[in-house]
């Protein structure tokens, strides 16, 4: 049993909150202590259904011209280019099967009775999230109670958190427990004194934005270097303790190991942060998906559609004809159209260039996390924090040349 104080829940505005948004969402109120088991918490929760697929892709079939038996002509293969990650493409093969094979993971379950629930701080499609306390050491923690899902998905999240342990700005896995009766698993992670992004972001200075985006890039580059795509980067999954200037990337429930030439589920990420490859049902995506989502976090700005059609043609992606009228063809809007008196303090030439390099329809043209960290936009942070600057990011060099 978890021991929980009575709490009053405040509705979340996010339609797909898989993480928690910190200590501002719930208002505790006086009341007697109640005993809550994980099974009771989930009793009235229906298993989440899968969203409908909106866009269809016709996968390219290889086309070849076969010379006749008497011909000396060479065999020619006509096909769309294969999409392989520009960095860290083969790290999982290098680490070996024990690194990425979460099916074979043997979970070592901790003791559920070591934790008490304090209050509910979030809920999503796959979990309910609570602030808790470890009664053994009296330390705060976060208890993520997983809704009924396949064991494979649970093992994947645990394996990924274990593999990323100790990485910069990655949420720390403390324990994994299971209710003895219902067998419902819970993931216990470190507590971050987060402030809801809707409250915090408007208070940021230009330097704050640069600092925290760079901190997020450190987490993403580390995950990518370990062969892992997050696949759900959004403000709800980025915890910030502004007083300590501490950031953590949380909720790895949709994360996956990257293997070249593998088709992945496009029903990942959250509305407004989905990369174009997901929206057009292109399944051979890679780490660059996270970079689009990062760009959406960095600024809520729109793109035109000229480059969209070039992207579809390059990878031989076919959309249903019904989308011709919906999408249309529009010129790209200049960044200057989005400048206001409120946001102009954040918009420099470096910021615009940084956005341009993240929000690319063609995923292979986006900056990698490592390249992004070397972008001139972060020079003020590097100077103040004493971070080294490298000119190894070729795309940055080409831009400055």
C-alpha cells in the first residue's frame, strides 16, 4: 500500500500529458489519510486506445531495368534514397545485443512499501504520476504508475532509463516496484522542483532561453550517442528547477532504440511537436525527429509548404489525394512576420538561423544535437559558463563562410 494524503486535482490543459508538470498543478487540502493501492488508483482507468492514422504512405517499390541476355548494358536500380541517421547510426550494433534487447530484461523489483504517495501531479495516456516520499531515507521522489500496457513497453522504458543512468540532464531512475496483488508496475525517479512551463517560460530572459535549450541539447545528444530516440520532446517532459538552474528530460515511455533501415511506429510524439515525417507516415525516421520537436519548443512558428513537397518527392512518399486541397501550396513566411513587441528581445540573427536549421522538412538536413550545441546562438552561454567552443560542426562553418 502507498499512504497518501488527501488531494484536490486541477485539470491539465495538455491533451497528451505523459509526464508530470511539477508542483503547481495540485492544491493539497486538509483531510484524513487514506490507503491507496496502485490497483485502486487505476480501477476506473480504461486502457488508452490508439489514435487513428490520418495520412497514408505508399512505400516505394524498387524499379529496375533488366538488360537482355545479349546486352552488355549494366544493371540499373532506380529507387528513392534510403534514410539513415547522419550520426550514431550503428552505435547499438557496436554496443551489442545485451545493450538494446529489452525483451530479455529481467526486472529486479523493489519494495513498494518503501514509498508513500503525497499527491497527484500529472496524468497521461499511459501513466498517472504522483509526488511521493521514500520512507526509508525521507527523500522526495516521483512515482509513475503505469496503466495497463504490454510488458514489452514497460521493459523498454526501464531498460532505456538504466542505459542512460548518469547522463547529463537525464532523469534518474531510483527504483521499479510492483503492486503484489494487481502486479501493476511503477517507476520511481528523482524529484525535481519544477514550475509549470506556462508560468515559467514567460519569465525567462533571452539568456535563460539559450541556457536551458543548451541544457536540453546535452541530454538529447547523450541519448542519441547511446542509440536512443526520445520521440516525445515537449515542454511537459522538460522539468526545470529555475532556482537551482537544473533541467531534466523525463518520460522515456515512448523512447526507442535506433537501428538503421528499421520502420518505426509513427504514432509517437505529441500534437504540435510531431515532425513532418510522422505526419506523412514516413517510418524510417531517426534521432532527427527529436530535433524538430526541440525546434517547436524553441519557438511556435509556422513554415510554408514548398519544402514539404520537395521532401515528399525525395523519399517517394505519397499522400492521399484528399490532402491536395487541404495543404495547398504556399510560400514560406519570413521570420519577421512573427516578431512582436513581446518576443523581439528573444529574436536575434543567430536565433533565426538556429530555427532555420532545426525546422527543416527534410529530417536529414536538420542540425544534429551535437551540431546544434556548437551553433553561434549559444556563444553567450559558452562564454559565461566556461564551455569550450568547437568549429567541428560543418553546417555551422558552411553558414558562416
